[in-house]
C-alpha cells in the first residue's frame, strides 16, 4: 500500500464501496433477489472506501473486506449521494488499522435518502454464506 493519507477530492463519477453486515442482506419481496437493507445506509457519517483510490494503488474490492469476514459489499457513485444533499469527504484513517481510502457520506439520512442510496447501489460482492442461507 502506498499509504497516501493526503486528503483528496472525490469526483461525482467515483465509486464508493459500502460494507454490508450479514444481518442487513435481505430478500427483496418483489424480485426474490438479495438486496441490502436500507438500514445499511442510515448512518449520518456513513463510512465508505473510495474504490478509485484503491484501484490506483492496485487493490480491488476485497481490500475493503479484509477485516470483515462474512460481510458483503455494494458500490455507488458519489453523485448518487450528492443527489440527496449528502456531503462526500475523503477522511483517511491514520490509526491502526489504517485506511487511506476511507471516506464518509455525511448528512441526515431520512428514510427516503436511505432508500435512494440503497436503490442506487449495486452488489460488488455478496457473501456466499448468505446466498446459501436463502
């Protein structure tokens, strides 16, 4: 890892990775497919990783899950968050465990905002143990 902890601008087109706890992966009542619960998108300072910064350093999505066995991962763009008046800030974590790719989606998450973020996201990785339980 290049350990570049300088705060960088996040463009609208940049992809953000959001980890999804196993309890927040639910079957969609209409499609029967798995989807993240809107609960995964309600934190006023929602933690994400900037996928573009990770890729620049040669890492793929699995880096975001390295300390989160059993979790799944979704991606959405910064533009989708900003469309609901959410601020997207690069906030590298310099304490152990470090994360130079960390960012936050900051703002009040109303039910409509959480649903928008959920609906704007796409699976990057669904934990196989979850798929096998459904």
